[in-house]
């Protein structure tokens, strides 16, 4: 190949990939590096940035408000992740059969997936309104005690987790549905021939086949859960009494309300480290254990 | 904006998620309806409440005991919405942002995906590796530096601020590359031998074959850009550049108890995607199977 032709091929190649590559890298790697530099500074966006070394990270470790936010985030993660995985599995099993109306069920269960956090927030405040909301009304008709829901610090996070489930059940369901269809029918049939009942053949044959998918949706939903922000913003704005203030909500407040750009960047790096550790940890664990790898 | 491809092989275009019918299964499936009917009702109730409340007269909403079905239907909520808010402006802004996002994604990501899949040029491996590595970076880490960057170039408070992050994405490049890798190379070799240029080959021969992947990409981009709240919340304080999600969220704060009005705004923000979902359900499901979109 002549040198001229090689140069032209190189230019053609970069001509194809350069626009998208520049946008993606310019809006990710560049700001990510910048965020690290910011995390070593004290800066409010207007003043002269002051280098403070690791002071932001030291402050972060000792910050009681951040510790509380971590607690709320963990509570939400513990409520949301297992529930969304189990709900997705259950719905996938139920929808994975040719029965009348299955298309209608599927549409109704998947539809909330297209609803934005803003719209879900407005719906949540209405449905769970203590005075005239539908949920308390149902409780009243059933003769059960009325609840404060979003106005009760003990219950607000539960309500947010419930509405997240409503909005995101479709995702885990779709992933499990696709995985269920990959399992050869002969496997379960063989188990049935060997005398296993439906329940046994599901837990001993089908469920182990789904293990890689369960690992994937588990990691995925955990990462989503520890990044919870928008549904909190559109329902409680962190209240009541700070009970729904999550890590990302706290990060957003310190960055864009208190204008502590350096400190917020340190918190963001802390979050990044945790996300990375979870992903790597779970991946290695699942590769080693008998359930098989991620890929 | 954070993305992770699912461990499953990519699913392009319409995929029938229903299983092959088992003749033996058909008889004893009645009891699944006992599970699915209540679940489907619970998933549908928020939508029903949203539509009904948007059509309920003001006098009937904040009353005790509340009633599920209003005694008469009225469009007062919508009339007030269009009179008291800039909902038409917000809708126009969101349509513009989503249209730019979808077109830009389709063009730039398919170009880049094709370049990385098929063209040989120096630096292509490093470039693609860098792009894939950015999947691990959480968006929260990028908020502060991206805000500062946009402020320096005067993008803050303009509609362009909402568009720029949606011009291209890792997901889009990755999806298109995977698709182009699956096409047989002979197709373009023949075209090149016939004297067709690289771009001509891509445009006339390859792209028309990529329709299923392009549909997946378009749905992903539409859904994410239409529903995005966090970034507009940070980047746009100027009411003239509000997107629909930002507009209704602010409106919710200002008109706390004006429920017919708020639900009317919810319907306006949600109905286009609901309609689109009902029409293109199979493509939506394929998109969801390929990746986790929300968040």
C-alpha cells in the first residue's frame, strides 16, 4: 500500500469516528479528570480556587450528614434491589406463557417504563396523599389505619421504592423473559419426567440457568439504586426531616445549592469508587463461584 | 446517561417475546390470571388516576371521602394549564431537544460504529477502548465539571445545553458497532470493487440494512432525552429554555394542590411516549432488552 493511500485511509477512518468520539470523550473523560482536580480544591465557582490537598476527602469521611445520606441510600437499595429482581423474575415467569390476554398484561406492566421521573413524582404525591390519596382511601375502606406516607419519615423511602418498582419492573421483567426463552424446554421436561414437580423443576433447573442474568440485573439495579436522585427530587426533596436525602441528592445540594464544587466532586469520586468496587467484586465473585460468569 | 450493555447477545429489531406454545400447557393455565389480573390492575391504576384526575372538576378533588370516578368530566384542568403555563413552549423545546438528539445519534453513532467495526486506521483500538471505558464513569461525577465547562462557553440557560449531552453516546456507538460487525464483509467489498467510495458504500449499501439497529437506537435516544430531568435541572434556570420535564416539575412546586392542572400537565408530558409505546411495543422491548435505559 502506498503511503498516500495509507494516509487517506487513516483520514477516512477518523472522519467516520471522530465526531462521536470527540463528543463522548469530551463529555466524559475530560470532565472526569477535571472533577478529580476539583476535588483537591476549595472552590465555589466564582472565587479563586484554593488547593486544599485531600482535605475534602477527610471532611467527607467525617461528615455526619453524608453518613446519614449513605444510610438512607442503603435503606433504599435494600428495599428496591431484591424486590425488583424478585418481581421481575415472577412477572417474567407469569408472562412467559401463551395465555389469553397476555399481550394486555404485558402492555400494562411495561407501560410505566416510559413515564418520566417528573411525572412519576406528581403521581406519587397524589396517590399517597394522606388526606385524599387513593392509597389511604383503600386502607380506609378496608378498615385499616391511615398512614402518613411521604409525610412520615419512617415511610417516605418505602413509598419512593414502591413507585420505583412500578416504573422499573419492566426492565428486570424483560431481561428475565429473554433469558427464560433461551432455556431449552428439554431441561425442564427432563426434570418433570424424573418426578420433579413444577416448583422443584423451577428452583432446581430453571433458576440456576438464570444465575448469570440474576447477577447482571442485581449489579445493574444496585448501581441504579445508589444513584437515586430524580424521584426524590420530584416527591420529597429529601424530606421529611431529611429522611429521604440520598447520597446523590446530598451531592447535588452541596454542588448546586451550597456551591461547594470541590467537596461535591470528592463525594462524587467516593460514589464512583463504591460503584466500581461493587461491580468488580460481584463480577469476580460470580466468575469464581459455580453459578458461572457474567458474560 | 450511564450505560452498560446487557450480557445477552444483542437483539435487533422486533423480537417475539412469547414462547412457543406448548400443547400440554394450554389446559392448566387459568390460575395465572388470578395472579396477573391484580398485578395488571395495580400497574394501571396510576395511569387511570392520572387521566381521570386531569378531567375532574376542581370542586370534586379535595373532598372527603374521595371518589375514584368523578361525577362529570371537564377539560378545565387543560384549559387552565394552557392559560397559566408555558406548556406549549416547554413541549416545543422538548420536541426540539429530542429531535436533535435522535437525528444526531442516528448519524454520528452509525458513522462511528461503522468506522470502528469495518475501517482500518491507526488508533482505532485505543479510541474504542477509551469509549467503552467511559461506561464505568457515573454521570454524577460529571455534573459539576460539565456545568462549569458549559458556563464558560455560554451554554448555560440555553436550550443547546440540554441538547449537547445527547448528540452521541457510548451506548449508540457500541450498539451500531455490534450490528455492523454482524454483517458479512463481502457486501461492501463488492461495492468497493465497483469503485464506490467508503462513504458511498456506507450510505447506500450498509445503512439501509441497519434499520432494526437504528430503530433501537432511536427509541433509546427518544426515551432518554424526552424524560431527562437531572441535567436540565442543573443547566437551565431560564424559563424560556425549560424542557417539558423541568416545566412540570417547577409547576408542581408552584401549584401544590391544583391537581387537575398538575395531572393535565402530566398527561401532556407522558401521552406522546405512551402512544408511541403502544404503537411500537416490540421495538421498545427490544431496546429494553439491549440495555438499561432509565437513569
